[in-house]
C-alpha cells in the first residue's frame, strides 16, 4: 500500500517537478525534464483513488465524477504546494501533482 506522505517526501528529496500516479503503472516523477519510473510495484486504481480521497474535498470529488477531470492547488502538511490534476480514465483516477514554487 502506498503512503502519500512518503511519495511526497521522495518528490522533495529528488527535487522533482511532478509526481504521476496512473493505475497499472509504477509511480513516476519528472526530474529535470526527464521522466523517472520509480522502482516500485505498479499502483492499483483503488490505491490511486484512495490517495486522492485523502486530500480532495467533497466538491473536488463531485467535479471529477461530473466532468471527468478536476484541477486545484493544494498544500500538503510538511510538504510543498502542488497543482493537482485528476482525471478519470474509464473508472480509474489518474493523478498528476506538479510542485509549485514557494
């Protein structure tokens, strides 16, 4: 099971610009313009959706279900601020968290 705090700490340590979570694929980070596939097992659709529900508001979840995507900024406690992009691909949620400048 993936822990969002651990993934965000890795983003900070690696100075990554973006974290990508797509069901059926290993998590990816954009570092220096290059996409790095993390040496971790593929993340499941249930795991991505569960991580998203830990920080998305009820309104964000409704918009995702209604429109198929949602975009918002979010500050994670103890981590940087991120622009969150969530999209539905079939029944699965895919996430991109782009780190914003402080």
